[in-house]
């Protein structure tokens, strides 16, 4: 394990547990070394490799789009276990270029290391709960490595499904599900007889398994309807509208079952439900006109804002928030402003902010470790221990600052929503929810 990889693994272990409200892992891989090619969906851009690598045990080498490699970035990407992969859209001879990369992946896999590759090959501009076709590259890498070791070592493919509620929203949830490992050695006879056909068949098996690990609404238009139904029923993976009595795993399974049910509808069945879909869209526009979110409407209707709890938390957070503002808060806000202005695709925002903030906050505050021990009133050893603990707590202080800002905004929203007459919109919600349960029995 290279030093930069180790540092990032520790740093993101810490930061992701602050960033996400809940993290759940299904079928975790409890080994460091395993000669496994992990093939993940690619919903959250830069967030995906950071998350999968840091929150799971296996040490991985990342297959990364080639255009981010240049003479300046290459040493850092190498130190972070990244290897380039060439795509047809890069405008190069992918067969020749990737043949050189396969030589490196052969060595990695033969040495009992693992590889992480994103099988869809690209990321949508916004979160959509669907899986694009899986490329054949992972299977090619696996069989190439088997030929390299003369089929004497076991090499596996395994699907990974990353399921966010919203990767750009702080205190959202994420569930990482792993499928069953596919032992490529079992396909030796078929591969030696017809390599192309076997690679296609293995890719099909892998893709079928991956579709059971993520919410996969085949039609993009109905992916938005799927999201709206989860918003109304409060059972699935919607980022803000959910019933916390359901576990994250239950919400994930509900999201998948709802998607599968929608996928099974015929064109005629879908057409029959378009009237309801249009009514839902009209309802959402009314919410926008009122400058109201569905969750705020729900909290008000059910008198569930818990303002006393929020006020108590604000009081308790103030001293830690001040420290957070001094050490990290102002930096975080500046980074947020710069990233959202500079990056046109929101899919990059959350991960980019996180990576930049970790390095800048670390660099700016690193002198504390060397200065504080000489100014604190205890013994030098005690001073060093306190300084180290204080430095490690900077993430918690920053979290307190951001949570305080969120709570203050929450109070302001409460005061605003209290001025709105919600009787009509509540009545419409009730009618629509009843209609959803009739038209979508699985809901």
C-alpha cells in the first residue's frame, strides 16, 4: 500500500462518516488481498472511487479515465493506486493503449491485489437511479490476467452497487451492496474455445447481478416518477422524504422493488398512469410556487418540526462551532462557492469540495501540531497528546459549524412555513397519495 493511498484511506474513512448520516454495507469483502476485479456502477462521479475504496476493506487499484493523467498529475495518481483506462471517446487507439495497461493490471492481479473499475464508463449529470450497460473491459482484464498466470491462480469478478440518497447533500445516506464473486477460472474451456463469446457471456452475468444491487429504472422519464413516488410514500431512498422507522436496507429494497415493478409495466399500462404523473408534476409546481419543499409540508402537517430539540442542539453546538469556523468553516464556504461557480456539472460538486477541503484544511492547520505543545501549560508530553487530539477533532468542529448553519436555516424555514396556509396543498397531497397506492400497488 503506497503512502498517499494509506493517507487518503484514513482521511476519507473519517470524513465520510461525518459527511453521511447513515452508511450501510451489504455482503462486505473482509480481506485486503484477493485478486478480485470489483466492478461498480458510477452514479456519483469522483465520490464513487473515494467511497468504495475507503469504506471497504480490500486494497484496490483504480482504473481511471486517461485524460486526467499528465506529467504533473501522474506521480500523485500513481501514489494513489490509479491506472489509466482509455475509452473510445478519448479519440485514441484504445486497443493499443489498453494493451499496455493490461500488462500492469496483469501484474497487479497476479500479486493478489484488487482492481476497482466503473463498468458503465461514464456518469450522468444528475442522480438517476438506473444502471447503464456494463462494458466488456473488466472481463477482458480478468481473462488477460489469467493467461498471464497460466490459469494457475484464481481471479474473480464481483459487482458493487453504490446507492446514494443524494451524493451532493450533507447528512444524506449511502448503501454499498456487493454481489457474489464470479470465478473466471470456471470459464477456461469456453474462453479457450471462443474468447469473444465468453467475455460477452461473463459480462452479461455480471450486469444481471449488478442490476439486483442498485435501483434500476430502465426508462429515464420514469426514473423521475420513481423518485416522486418515494417522496410521497416516504419509504424509499429519497434524500429528504423518508420514514426513519425503516432501516436503510429496507428503504433500499423498497426502492429496487418499486423500480422492478415499474419496469414490468407495458406501454399501455404506463400510458394509463400518465394522468397521475401529470398531476404529480402539477403538485410539485405548486410547491415551488409556495417556495416550499415536500418535507416541510409534511413536518408542518404532522407538527413534527422538533424546534425545542433544534434550539437545544444549537446552544450545545455554539462553542464547538466557533472553533470549527476558525479552523475550517470559512475555508469550506469559500471552496463551496468556488466549486459551484467553476464546475458546470453538479455531479462533481460534492466530491470535489470534499477532496479540496481535506487537503487545504490539513495544510492550513498543520502548524498547530508543532506550535501548540510549546504554549500549553502542562508537561510537553501532555501538550503533544492534547495537540494531536485537538488536531484530529478539527473535522468534528467543522461538522459542528456546518450543522449549526443548517439548524439556523431550519429555524428560518420553520418561521417562513408557519406563515403559509397549507390546507389546500395538504388535501391535494392526500388525494394523490391515495391514487398512487391504487395505480402502484407495490408502493
